[in-house]
């Protein structure tokens, strides 16, 4: 299966197989009006299977979101058909308005307009905690 | 502008500074009686409290200042659905400093992002209660002479007991500390404190269900109440509420200079007969709390001493 290469845009590569839809949603890619290709289960020598997202426009990407989901992802920036930057990600120290706290006792469950902030509390295990109530992020 | 949301917002040297001011207030109260003249403290209590609110109010009055505020959410605009942020922005137009208690965890932090005056967390749900910890620390300093070389037993509800969490955080910064965690399994200390604070700081600790056995090694015994308001299920509360009751008999093997503390209010976890024992320090703790709140108000209002 072939997807045309892009001239100006972003390729999000080495996504763990099955995670591309979550990234699509968290990066709000449905709001873009350019071409976006999601390639699932592409062959990878390193990973066996991987997902890839190709965005056919030079858009701002929230690298914190990507780093949070999977720090092994690589982001390739393409300009005039040439790879100009290959960015390796790391776990961000802080996440703002990326995930929400599931603790019903947390102020974020009731306060309107509040920023949802999570902080990296254990780097080695990638554990994030809510800045308000210290509850561990649920999807970990 | 400073806020106190978590006890760790204060450095070890700032805690030392506050205990020194508090000790000076105890020795020379007249020196402080006009220090906050024309200043106003707002006590915003979205959840009922006797001790903490009155302690803050008494502290401000003893400094010559005034107090405004409310003692339950129903008598504030919160009942009309006002956000915490809007409430503190409004109150900041009237008061110089705000002490706030709220049933939701993290509410004072949310308030501090918007307020234009210092915010003091006076308890946020089961999360933190830093000024109780300041009271606890002054008690330890006055009764034990310092913060190093102590074996501290924490007994009762270690899961929801916010004062326990804050005290562990605070004491983990001192030398040669050992914790003994005494609780039923269902109310044991959350992992994020056990691993994230105690183990992370390489502090030795033991966990036990047996208060009588544990008490003999302790320098401090910190008793807590099983808090009804933290349970979603009444049956669980009833089953666990009488887990540990301290009596004179249970203190028989304890050290003569043990310091028995309790953040109060107690229900029945310390038998009244213990009140007469010289090791009972929990009512002194209340008094020390007021002095530490006075010291904190002075520091945050940047009053020259």
C-alpha cells in the first residue's frame, strides 16, 4: 500500500501499533482541512508493526502530547520535499489541558474554565499526577 | 506574593523562621498585638470547621487585625454556583490575605492562580492541611527540642488523613527520622506517599496493625480520627471507626517522654483518661497552632517584626 509522499508537512513515525487514533484525537487533527493519512500496522524492522500519521501541511503540533503518549515516537518535518528536521521526543515535565483528572473529589471536576495540569512525578515509570489533587493519571 | 498550598511550599529554613517567630510571640505577646492593625484576614470556609477557622480568626485578632468571611458554603455565593476563582478574586478586593477551606482537593491551588492576595490552604478535602502541620511542627519543637532523631508513629486513618500526609512530607526533610505506620489495611498510607516520599528519601519505616506493640519504640505518637466525611460508603465507616483506641493501658510500655499528638477533633480514638497523662500534648498542639498561624500571617503580609 502506498501513500504519496508529502511536500510540506509532518510525518509522525514510530507510533506503537494501535495508538494512532488516540494521537489523532488528542492532537485534534480532525479540525485540519488538509490531507491527513493514518497508516496502521505498517511494517517496521525495529518495531515489527507501527502506525504512521502524515499531515500534508506545516502545522503546529503539540509535542508534549506526543511525548506523553509515547516518547519513542519520532517527528519528521518536511519542507519542499526534503527532511529538514527529525525530532526525538521525551516525557514532558508538565501537561496542560491534555488529559483530565478522574478523581471526583478534585476541584477540576467542578470548577469551570480551570486548566487541567498534570506533572511528571516519576520519570522512570512515566507517572503523571494531577497538580491539584496528586491523583495518578488514569490511563497509566 | 506568597501562598501556602502544601507544607513543602515552605523551606526548612522558613519553617525554622516561623517557629522562632511563634516562640517569640509566646514569650512577648504584647510586642505583636498591633502588628496587623488595619489589615483584614478573610476566612473562606466552604466546609464546616471549628478549630481551624477560630484559630485563624483568633490569630488575626491577637495581631490587632480584623476578620471577615463565611463558615459554610451555603452562606456564600458558592451556593449560587460561583466558581472558587471568582470568589477569591472578589474577596481579594476586600481582604489582605485569605485562609480557605474547601471540600474539593486542589481548590486552594486553583484559587491561588487567580487571587491577588496570599492564599493559605486551611484544608482541601482529604488532600493537604499545611497549617495543621505547622501546629504539629511547633509542638514537636517545643516538646522534643527539635526535629531530628525521632521515631514517629502515625496511627489510625493514614489513607484519608491529610494531616498525616503533610506531616510525613514535612518530617522527611529532617535527619535520622523513622516512621511506624499503624493502621488497618483498608486505611493504610497511599503508595504515592509511601513510595514517593518515605522511600524516595530513604527513610526507614515499618507497617503494623498492632498499636500496643509499636508504642514502646516511639518518641511521638500521632493519633488520627477515622473521618466519616471521607467515606462514600457508611458501612465501611462503621466497620473501621473503632480500629484504634488509645488508653492508659496501651501506653503502659511507652517511653516516659512520649509525645501523644492528635489534630483533633477526636471521636473516641483517645480515651479521656489519657488527657491527664503528662504525655498527652494534643491540647497544647491547638494553642501552638494559633501561634504558628500568627507567625505565618506576619510573614505573608511582610510585616516588619
